[in-house]
């Protein structure tokens, strides 16, 4: 019964690449149809064939026994609650909040498109990614970056490095930075635990920025014509910021809601546990404030719409339900897989995050690590030895940048760049960039910071 999960991830990876299904798959209705069909198949298994007890996690922990009648409606209900009510709702509300509020902020202008200017854009995005999410940071900065580089002929490598840093590697300092880390937070990892990943974050993004500066300065910028450089200088317009005063406090409100309104933990300094879904209600309220108080003109100028977040919502309905059998199997068989050391978790989590979606991949190996005996002398975080959790977290976040399908913002940035006239590389063309530039950096980070 892992087959529906594998088919779900395979559909995400392959259907956009096949000419016969490429345009069909672009419809969110098509994505939701595939996700729903595979989810129903998984639930049918639990309803008719599953004979063992299952653990329910919503609204509280409980065990559901298989029905003697052969129709396990309670088991199906527990699986739906685990997948959707306990995880999917908080997950999609957070992404929706960050995506929608950041869509009300616009940065426009045309700076001189030299290597340092582009690197500053990426550095700023790498910092913002941890605090407003990789999706929010990417949507905020990709358009001004493209406007700045519109006079240049060689822009592809700049967009690729932007995907490396802003869409992925910059997002590991807080759970709201990248979807895998938020799923870890929902499984009991402390909200501020990820701040201790600042050294690998700094090392990875710092090396990538230096590498970009060298590549652009030595190979690409000097290949621009004198006429293009002159035109770029003559068209300089200082950056203008719109919607910041309204939406920046609202983004900070989302961060605060996620940090302090966890129903499983008492509010700091009190004995009061926030009500279930209070965190999500506050986030939706902040979205409403952004839409009501913010400027419609800013969103129109950004080309803002809900297509990208609806894509994530449609796909993850299927992913969260279909991965339940895989999680159960790993919980039972995890110690027999032979994966033990932090570096092994780093590479296997990262390797699969490269070709699958990094969020469910993180969950699979998080659950695997929970079944193993603890590393002697190691701290335990949410039932996982801390050194292993470091490997899992860094592998999922960093190696989601290896392909277009590793993380949601990758494809979104690709689409925006192509709409702006940048001829982006194919799936395997992008992998040529990531294998040549990103993979050696990740190997060094794994050796120095994980192994």
C-alpha cells in the first residue's frame, strides 16, 4: 500500500515532463483528481483490508481497533484525521498565509545588473527565506531581480543560483522557512530548535554567493556587450517599496502565531494551552487584514493570483493521506533499514528530496529515525537523536534545490522567469547546473557540518 504514495510522487515528477500530459497536468483540477483518486485508494485499503490497530493523533492520541465486521470506518476516520486535521490544515494555512500576505508587498526598480547587485538580492532573499518562507521570499524578490537584469543577455545562471539560495538553502533557520521543517514542528520539534542550524546555513549560502560572484564576474558578465552594459546603466531606477507598512507587521504576526499558539504547549509564562486551531484562525485573520487594508494595485502589479498555492493544496491532499501506510511501515521496520549515522540520513533524505518533494521525504525519515536507538550522549528532539535530526533537516532543505521538483518555489520561479523572457534550462539542463555548482557545496557542508 505504499504504491499510491509512490505513484503520487511519481506523477509530480514525471507528468510535467511528458508532452502528452504536460498541459493537462497544468490544471489544478487535474492535479486534484489524481491526488483524490490515490487518496481514496489508500483509504479503501484501511476501510476494508487493514486488520491491525492504528494510532490516532487528532484531537488527542488514541488507538483504534479493527472492526470485526470487516468495514473499518473508525480506522478510516483516524487516518483522515491524522493526515488532514492534524497536519494538512496547519501546513496549508501557514503556506497560504505567507504566500498571500507577501503578495501584497512589491519591490520594483532597475539597479545596475552587475555581479554584486545580484548577489545582494540573493543574500537578502536567503535571510528573508527563513522568516517569511522560501515561497514568500522568492515571490517578493524574483520580479525585481529580473527587472534589474532585463538589459543583460546572460541571466539563466542568475535565476538558477536564486533558486539554490532563496527557494531552498536560505530557509532552514525557522520552521516557517521551508515546508519540511514545519512538518517537523508539527511533530514536536521546538520552534526555535532550527536556529542552531545557523552555521551550516551560513556556510552553504556563503559559499554559493561567493561561487556566484566568481562565475558571473569571470564567465558571464564579461560576455555582455558594451551596448547592453551602457543601456543598463542608463536605465537605472532606484528601488521602490509598496505595501510594506501594512504587510510586514502581518508577516511578523504569522511568525508569532506559529511560535506561540501551539495547542500542544502552554503559552510561555502561563499554564494556558491555546485552543485547537486558534493558531490557524489568527493566521487567516491576518490574511484577511492584508487583503482588506492592502493595496489592490500592488497585487495587480505583482501579477498575484492563487494558482500556485492551489497547486500545493491540491497535491498535498493526496500526499498527506497516501503517505500514512509508508509512515506505519517505517515506524515498524525502520531499525532494519540500516540507516544509522547523521551523514547517512543527510544523504538519503537529501537524495530523495532531490527527485521527490522534500516535505514528505523529511517526514518519512523523521519517523524512521524515531524508531532507532538513541545515539549515546546525544540530545533527543521530538524522539529523534539530535545529530540525526540535523542530517535529516539539512538534507531535506538544501537538496530540495537539486531539481525543479524538489521544492514548490523552484517551478514557480522558473515559470515567472520564462514569462519574463528568460529561456530557462530543461529539467536535466537544470540538473547540470546543480550537479556542477550545488552538489560539491552540499558535499562539503555534509562533511564539515553533519559527518
